[in-house]
C-alpha cells in the first residue's frame, strides 16, 4: 500500500485520512500539523449543516455528507450530537418566487416532491421541530406563508415576517466530536502524527516534507501527499510550484449565555434573509457616518444574519453570526477580530428576534467572540482531487461549509487517491472545472448561495 502524508489535522485532513484508511485500507498515513488536531479553523465552526444550495452538485455533495454523518451518528450512539431542527429562512418579502426558484434549481426534478407550501389554503400538515435528535424528521422543505402558522411556531420572530422557508435536512453537529471519532479510528489503525510546521516540500521518488518541530527540523517521506492546510493551502501548494485559485475571508461569531431565555431552545438555525440598516440612535448614526472607516455600519447591511441555540435542549448558550465581510486577506496564524462585531451582530439579530434587544449594551462578560477564515474559490466551490504533480492531492477551499461537507470531501479525496469509482460531482470539484466553460457558467448562474 502506498504511504501518504496529510498536511493539516483540521476536520478536512482528518476526514481524508479516515476514508483513506476505512474505505481503501490505506493505513500508512502520517498526519502533520503545527498544532493539536481541530485547533484552527475547525475550532471556529458554527457546526451547522444543511442540504440547501442553488446548484444540484452542491446539493448532492452535502446530501452525501449528511448520509455519512448520519451513519456515524447511528454507529456511535449519536456521539456527534446530531440534531435536525433544520434551517428557518425568514423574510418579510411577499414575493418569494426567487427563493422558490433557487430551491427548484438545487433539487431539480425532485423539487415538486420535496417542497410543501403552507399558505392556509392547502391540506399539507406542517410538522414542527420539537424532536431533539435527527431521526424521523421529515425531509424536504416547508414553506410557511400562513401568518397564523408562523406566529404559532415562531412566536419570537419579528411579526413583520411573511414567509419562512424551513429546510428540514439541516441542523447542527459537534464537529469536534466528529473529528475525535475519526482520529480514534485512525489511531487504532496505525496512524502516525507529527506536530510541527511544514516549511518545505521536495518532489522526486515521492515527497520529502521538511517539518519544523519543537525538537528541530525533521524530514518525513511518503509516496503521496494531501494538502489539507485550510487557510494555508495556497502556501503549501506554492511549495510545489502550484498556484491555487483560493482566497481567505475572515468571518466571526459570538456565543453567550442566554440568561433571559430570549431564544427558545428548540428553535431551528434561524436566518434573517433581508438586508437591513441597523437601528442605531440618530446620534450614533451621525457619529458613525462621520468616520469613513466605520460609516459602513450605518449603511445598509446584507441579509443572512443568523442565530441558534447552542448546547442542546438542556444548554443555555446561543450563537450569533453574520458573514458580511467580503474582503480577502492574507491568512495569519493569529486571527484579528473586529471589536465592533459583537454589538453589530447582536443589534442585527435583534431584528428577527426582538427579545435579544435586552442584551444591547450589556452582553454577558463571559461572551465568547471568535472567528476564522473562509478559505474559498471565487465561485465558492471546493477544490478536491489531484493538485498537479503526480501523487499530490488537495482537499481545501471548503469555505463556510467544511464541517458539514467534511465526510463527503474526505470520501471524495480518498477515492481520487485510491483511484476508485467517484461520484458524478467529482470532476466539478477538481481543478478540471476551470476547463469546463459550460459548468463554470452554470455555477456562476446559480450564484454563491448563502455563505
Ligand atoms: C466563523 C466560522 C463559522 C463557520 N461555520 C460553519 C458552519 O456552521 N458549518 C460548516 O459546515 N462550516 C462552517 N465553517 C467552515 C469550517 O469551519 C471550515 O470549512 C473547516 O473547518 C475547514 O477545515 P480545514 O481542515 O480545511 O481547515 P483547518 O481547520 O484550518 O485545518 C487546517 C490545518 O492545517 C494546519 N496547517 C496549515 N499550514 C500548515 C503548515 N505549514 N504546517 C503544519 N500545519 C499546517 C493548520 O494548523 C490547521 O490545523 C465556519 C468557519 C468559520 C471561520
């Protein structure tokens, strides 16, 4: 069996090694990371998952990943804390045709069967979201336009909300537990782990990787190499003379204890789709507009602010996030957060969930503010497959969906390495897509979707 060095023990490197060993019996694997497993981007994940995308390949990819996560949940007594309360996308718009069209584009010929409308005229029943785990929850999408039904099931939402698109195959998991579950399997099957920073790679008769460890430099050799270096994937590729079309965009979240019970514990992952202008006082707005560096905070902000309960039914914390940043930056081991973010995201989230206003100006002291990079291609599709030089592979650019897609991404990269049969989406997620103009056009037309 060929030997493999995987650079990066985030969720993507771990999942690649896991499927390489588990499905293909390639157990001569060395995992290299400068830090502990799951310590960088993978530690910052919101850990949400969904099968809602505007392109069928992304739907198939995440559906496959959810199948694999469910398999692990089943086999492990749900160690990964998988639930399935779905994604509730809320809008005040009366016309939701563009949203419905996006669902049709993603689900293609299955859309008719998967989408159920609840506008007060039909007979379809809407099943709520009280079930605490992932089994036995309906598939598909419920579209609620009946205001009384919305008020009954989502009493805490802004009363101006006119429609909710409830994507049922979605929820959250513990990404950390998923990574640990896979690592345990790998350890039992002969995995080698090296802690140190990769500083150089030489090709020729396989790959020689220079690793700067606490005890000095060390050279590791293997027949094959996997670049799963997350935000540093571009740098690792450059060591082999390969330029990857990836960029890093920093995104943040906050988590805090919801002492006032503003967010019901069973609430699905809730997204306010509508753009908004944050309701600063007139005086605050005036001040912000005077300073060009922060004036953006007083102008219209994009939609997709999100909120969810964290830690299960018995927990008391909530998480808020808003991926409004669009500027690419150079990745740094030390991620610089924006001190304004907690206040901005809280005020923004208070629009959909007005009870959150109680925390404005008084977020709990133990509030956790964190962030990391979305490593992404311009079209927001991942890069999985051969990286160029023979025996070198990449599994990167998983943007804001790497936790949910890790299983399918790991499985796919392992299939490329083992030379076994691959799913229909394989070519499209490899570098080959840039030579397929029809595919690139269809990706651009589908749009990036929710980040
Ligand atoms: C704020 C935020 C929220 C998110 N929310 C979600 C979500 O709700 N759902 C979801 O599915 N995804 C989410 N994501 C995305 C998800 O977290 C990432 O896609 C995923 O963690 C990427 O994993 P990775 O293994 O590629 O990268 P990483 O976890 O960054 O792992 C890469 C590893 O490579 C190592 N490395 C790099 N260079 C070197 C080197 N030279 N030498 C040695 N080691 C090296 C690093 O130390 C690191 O451990 C979110 C991301 C962020 C930032």
